[in-house]
């Protein structure tokens, strides 16, 4: 991700990419279950698990964003900071409501 | 899905499979965004959209489940009905908490 | 609640009322924390706890609804059943999205 | 709240307190509905509304927290900043999972 430039940033990117690939595999597995007439409740259990996994990705991204973008903006202060905080707040709101 | 045997059931299956394929594509797109250093907030927006899409799938599955499995169990009554309602409640709880 | 007429129904009502009174107390406590300048993160922790408690109430109500209203409607079948399932689906959707 | 010291901070506190009082009234209303045997789906609709209102409060608190505490910590940098971001991340995680 753009603001994660050091070795730490690369580690976060790798972790997020790995988790997203796993979610992609989970979703493909759910599609197969539906096509093969799996029992609805078992399908739902897997959908909940994939949702939770996506949420985990979102929380890692948010943490990284606050650690980097948000703290940079804080040092800039003023309108830049206010804009960045508003942007982060809206992202959190979308996440909480999703 | 197992309990959706008629033409109606096939339509639900097709709709769910289509939506799941779209979610799979969304998740793949998010992976690419992360690999290409997209801005964290833009990535988060797409993660929220994929979450909402998965939730939409879950709600269709639940509706179909109540329409078929649950109503069948209700006609059976007694322990079968109680078991099926408990099972559905637990699936809803996992969904709400995910 | 209307469809819970026996001793079992009364037990559910009592349990739900007790939990709601506790949530009301939690919310009053949060108001006091905000008025007394408590640390934002501590306030947020209590808001999350009250949210989870409300969700617990919703899950009990849904379970009771499926156990009674929905199974009654299933025995009626046809349009009555379809209407009741749609109504329950919409309530679950509102809950999942809240 | 502690970090909202100016006129702006007082406005946020007043807004949050007003919203929390409204949530308290909503919860009391739901208790009455349950005691008076209201229809489960109507009760659930009100529970979802109260949940959404609580979430709104949480989002205001988080925004204020990022605007004040988090940006202060960012100026301090180092371990203080890292600790505060972790603390905020955990609060967001609890909120998303509630």
C-alpha cells in the first residue's frame, strides 16, 4: 500500500494479500457448495466465515492507515488533518454499516 | 440448494451463484489494488462493498431457507421443528455477529 | 409477546424485559461517562457492549418469532406463509444492516 | 469528553448526550412494547433503530477521538503514537464486531 514504504509496510501488504487470496478461495468454495446443492445452513456458515475474514482485512488496513497516513496528516495539521480524519471516519462508518 | 427443487429453486441458485462470482471478482480486484499500492481508503471502500455483497447473498439464502426447510419442519412439528428453528437462529446469530 | 402465550412465552418476555432494562441502565451510564468527561475509548467500549446486548435481545426475539409466528404461518401455508417469511426476512435484513 | 476542551468539544459532548438520551428513551419504549405484547416484528424494527442510533453515537465519538487524541499522539510520535493507534484500532474492531 502507498503509505507503507518500509519493510514493515511490505509485511502488511503481504499479510493482506495472503488473507484476500484465502477469502477469494472461500468464496469460490461457497459457489461450489451452492452449485452442488449443499445444505443452506452449511452455506450460510461459510458465508459468515468469509465475511469475518473480510472484516479482518479491513481492520488491518485501517490500523495501517491510522499508523501512517493519519499520523502524517496530523503532523501537517490544519485543513489537511481535518480532511484526512473526515475521510477515515467515513471509511469506518461504511465498514460498521456493511 | 437442496431444498429448492422446483423452477423457483433453480432461479434462486442461479441468482446466488451469479452474486458469489461477482463477489469473487471483487475480492480479486481488491487483491490487485493492494498489490499495486492503491490508496488505503479506496481499498477499504471496496472491502466494505464486497462485505455488503456477501451479506446480500446471506439474506437471500436465509429467506430461501425459511421459505423451504423451515416451513417443512414446521409442518412436521415437535422436536424436528424445534431443532430446525434453533439451527436457523444460530445461523442468524453468526451472521449478525460477523 | 403476542404469540408467546404459555408459561414458556412468559419466561421469554421476562428475560427480554430484564435484558432491555439492563441495556437502558448501560445507556444511562454511558451518558454519565460522557458528561463527566470520561476517556473516549472507555466510552466507546461501553457503547460496543450496549450494542452487543441489544443484538442479544434481537436474537432472542427472532428465535421466539420463528418458533411461534413463523411456524403457525407455515401450517397455514400459501400466501399467509409467504407474507410472514418475507416479513421475517426483512426484519433480519434490518438487523444485519444495523 | 476529556480531549474536547474548546467550544467545539462542548458542542460534540452536547450532541452525544442528546443522542444517548434519545437512545435511552427508545430502549424504554421497546421494554414497554414487549410488556404490552406488541408484535415481535414491530419490536425488532425498534431494536434495529436503537442499534443504528447507538452506532451513530460511536461514529461521532470515534471521529472526535481521531480529531483530538489521535492527532495529539501523532505529534508526540514514537511509542505514544503507536500505543494510541493500537488502542483506537482495538476500539474500532470491537465496534465492527458488535
